[in-house]
């Protein structure tokens, strides 16, 4: 039994309804988005919004949970595998995930470790909306039977002399024979509503609100063609609990022999001060390997079943690993679809499925391609028509601002703070841009040797030297329990140093990662009237910085919906209906008629008398792309977002 999402199943997929229980009127709620090719200078946000008064209603959901005895037996197996060839503590959960996709009907999501992660008290592994509980359990039993006779038995044979491992595996088999592996928790049909935080930002009424909305969108788009000639879209089963989903289309071969598929990312997100959640739709292309002998290394691919309505089954094969290994999805997928496992995880086409391998560049990164603006518009129109019955409407809440002159007296220096992920820790980095000369310096923070938990700063130095210092020495351990206080102290002391030198800086903070170290930067906590550093003793910097002449702008990357923009140059867009002044800056290096731009968010949080919000946002937007000028002076060369 292969899991599918058929048209019949689609009729019982989650629906959006009005809070007064009236069904949404698709003809009234759907304006014609991007009715044709973009006119020169036209912008279209590639996303939708959940209007006020609309809620998400979902059918009952079954949650598969490991029984305590089963979780204990699997835990023993994982511990006993620590000294084997498998990754320390790793169970073959990837093969189990593939079997779940193949055999559990109505599957919606999977846990990334299939409920076996160390310290996971919930032990939840899968979520399904299959209405027939007996059919659900039949598929689950087949899944476990195939896992036991496949991966687990192979482990037992390889380590037959390990008595403790043999006993743990036997305990697990006995629990399966008794039907005692799982409990099924049935969550009743639920209506998810959205409220607002005190600062006006959308607030989910339940932790599952965002994933449920992403699943509803992906389910409505699954099995439909969004771009003419590119085949129907297939849902990829998520292996996480976040508000994201992905769909991919049929492989398409170009005249030059290149192959790719249309792909669509679905992200449910918020903007500061915007009272309703946004659904970003990002269309791009996954490029498939066409060489007969692709370069060795990590392999990522999909098995696409020939039957209509099937999901796209993702698999990975680690470098130097075999696609027939016990913890590889590909082996299980190949068995069900009749693929040649001895050919390895290579592109092939069988009677029941085809395999596509994602292309990688020389650096090992997966290759993707952008989609032209006119195709982005077509995808948006197709998706909007399918999602209209769910109550979603195209988001039109932005207005483009033309080039604006500087207003007021701009600062002598701009400080740009960011936190860079460095493996298991973070690096604290700040840029200093001198607006008169365009010179750029940087400094990093370290743990002080003699004073624990106190940051120590490098000298201001050219950016390449600062980055080398960050890469070559031990950065400040910002992931420790005191990391938030250290980062906030780094910001405060750096700003104070400028003030003591008689310079009131414009401060920007890239919250993409730094939000974990300065929680006040989160959408739901930002309050321009109260700049809080809670880890520094609830200190309110708004009054002190305001009196000293400081300005503050929050930046964020990779969050806002893409914008289909025709034409090059800096484009700045003001977001409507927000309680926190927010802008989207993009398009700095675009060429005419190019591709959708990924904007950087700007939230203006602290200004000075005489400042214009739009003018200040325009100035910072120029800094992001190295195109800002100050009083007719030089073009500033370095982006503030690395």
C-alpha cells in the first residue's frame, strides 16, 4: 500500500472558514493577482495572506506514539550501536521514515528522528489524517514489519556476537508481535485562530497553527499543475514540525540536455506589527544530474512514483555510504518501486517510478536555478486560484517608494551587528561604516581570559582581517547559558564606546540569527517605545539612546515573501498596516526582466527629531547593497548583512 493524496482525499483536506462559520466566497475574496506579464517597474509580492476573520479548520488527526517499553528497547539499541560502524547512537530512522511514507495512509508529517531523539519525552513519530483507524494501523504494522525484517535484522546479523544488542532487538520484535509498539492519540478536528501580540504582530493560537496552515496549502496544491507544461506538483512529506512545506513538479528536459523540475517552497511567516500571518510562495528550479558518472560525494534525490497523486519521496546517501545501507531511504523505496538497487542511487526510470538526483557544484552545494518573473506570476496565479476556496487572498500590502533624499543630519558612523553561526557556537561581529569616506572596519568579540562571562573585543580592523580572526581563533561562546547577556553587552558597550568618542551612531542589528541572543528582536517582542535588554537587568535603552542621538534599525534576511520586480537597482517597499514601521529592500543587483528578489526586512525602531522614516529606511537599504550615498559623497562599498 503506497501512500497517496487522491482527489477524493483532497475533499477532506483542511479548510479555512469564517469565524462566524460562513463559508468563504471565492469570487469575492480573490482579486486577479498579476493578470499578465509585469509592466516595467511593477511589483508583485509572491505570497498570500490569511484575512481577518478567517480561521483554519482541520479534520481529526492521528498521532503515532511509541509505547514506553518500545521506546526503552529502541533506546537500548541506540546506545549499544555507539561503538559500531553506524553513527554513534544512530538508529536506522531514515529507512523507517521511507517506510512510513510508503505505507502509512494519509501521512501528513514525520518527526525528524521518528520519535527516538535522546530526551524526547513525547516519542511522537508520525501524524496522519486517515479517517479509518483500522486502515491506519494496518499500514503502520506493515511499516514496522518491513523495518524489522530489513534494517533491524541486518543489524542483528552483523553484530550477532553482541548479546545485549541481540536481547534488545528481540524485546522489540516481541512487542511488535504483541501489538504493543504504538499508541494512537486521536486529536479531534480543530479550528485554529490567530490573535495578536501586544505590539500588534500575529499570534498563533496553538503551537500547531503554522504547520497546520502550511500542510493545508501544500495539500491544496498537491496534484495540480501550477505552470503550464511543467507537470503536476507533488508534495514532499515534511520531517519537521515547522510552518514550512515543499512541492516539486515533473522533470523537464531542456533542448540543451539540462534537466530540472519546478519546485515551490511554502513558508508561513510573520512581519513585525502585521496582524495576520503571511504565506510565502517561492518558486525555483531543482537542477537534476544528467552526467552518466556524477561526481562522488553526498547524494540527494527523489523517487517519483508513476501513479497519479503520489508524493515525491526524498532520500539522501551520505558520501562514501552505500545506497543499500541499513539507514538509507533509497533501499526501501527501490524495493517497493522495483528499482535496480545495484545500480546505486543513480538516475533511472522504471515501470513504476523514476529517480532524479540533484546536481551539485564543485563545492558540493546543491544546484538550483531561479524562475523568471513572468513564470513567478503564473505560479502565483495558479496557486491563488486553488487556494481561494480556503479563504486565502493574494497579499498586496506593499507600496514602492521612489528614490528619497536624506532628511535630517545623518550619523558619522553606522554600526552593523550580527551573529554568525560557527558550528556549535556563534561569532559576534560588528561592522563600522564611516559615512563620509565609505571606509569599513569590523571587530569581533571573545571570551575574556581573566574575567569569565565578560566579552573582550578585538581592535577595529579591515573586514578581511576581522573575518580571518573570527575563523582562526575561539569566538565568544554565545551558545552558553550566559550567551544572551554577553551579546547584549557587546552591543551596548560598542555603542557606548562611540558615544564616548562624541559620535552618535546609526545602529543596525541583523536579527536573522541574533534574535536567539537578543530576544527583544523577535517579531512578537519588538516595542519601539521600550528597547529592552532583559539579560542586562531589564535595562531600557530607549530613553538613554534616544537622548544621545542614536538611531536603531532591525534587519532580517530570508523571511519576507519574494517580490517579483522588473528592473534593476535598489527597490524599497513600505509594508502597509503594521504597528512597527517595516520596509522591504531588494533588487540591488537585478537585471531587467530577471528573477524574483529576496528582500531584506528593515524595521525602523528608533529615530531622531527631523528624521523621515522613509528616508532613513532608504539610506539603510542602500547600505545593504553598497549603493548608499551620503550628502552626494562616496558610494559605500560593503553590505551590512554578510
